[in-house]
């Protein structure tokens, strides 16, 4: 069942590339140098609305979304909830996209089988599987403490931030966010 769920949702999982321009205060004429960041996202509406992590796109001067068919589109940031580490993007598309089915994360059971699917670095889809390890977890970062995260032992690899955490029915029950540094098997999704 999990393999069928992953196959059904895969077209809804996209890659995201961002560019940020940073000024250097140590240069006489303050030249800017671009840096890039990469992550994943999930199509949630057929008209081009995509959900991802805020940390993937925040402060981006340019956002590019790579679809599963290889097409790339520039995206606009239309919503940002930093306290949840979520962002909403929109791309212009003439062809309707396949939105991922959204599930309910309120009735998760410890030990329930899940899969994490992302599209890191434009390589194509990557899938890991595991179980729900805990719910309502706090996640502490250098900037803040996030509340109410799902903990899973499904690996969340670099570039998979913003991808989908799926239940066995193929519903998105979370957006994969981070791993606990210096540990194995401790990942988080909002």
C-alpha cells in the first residue's frame, strides 16, 4: 500500500531552488554575491499553489520550482508563517497540476507507518520510510522553539525540507522540516 501511495503522490512533489543576494560589508563598494538554497515542496492546488518550509524560501530574491515532468517555473511567495516554518508559493501554469491529497495529523498513532518523499537538488524523487515516533514535539532551533511537530524515524535528507510526510493511505499528514543534528533516526515534520 505504501508503494502505491508514494507513486500516486510523487507527481505532486516538486523541487525548489532559491537565490538570495547578500551584501558584503567588508568590500569598499558593497558588491552583492548570490547564494542558493534548495528544498522540496508539495502541490496543494491544481492552479499552481505549493506548500513548503519557510526556511527554504525566506529572504529569497528568486524562487524556481521544478515539476516532476522536468518543467521549471518561477514562483511567487504568497504566504509565510515563520512560527510554523511554512510558506505558500504560486506558479503560473497553463496545465492543471496534480494536488496531493491532504490528510489529518490529529489522529496519528505511535508506530504508524509513514513515508517521507522529497525532490532534493532536482535529482528526482527520494523516498524514505519509517514510523511515527512521537507527536506534539517541540523543536528548538537557534532562532526559536517550534511547537507541535511530528517526530519520525523516516530519514529527512538534505534537500527534502518542504517535502511530504505521507500516511499509508497516501495522504499528506505533514511537511518534512528537519533532523535533529548529531543524531540518527530523529526527524521532524510540521
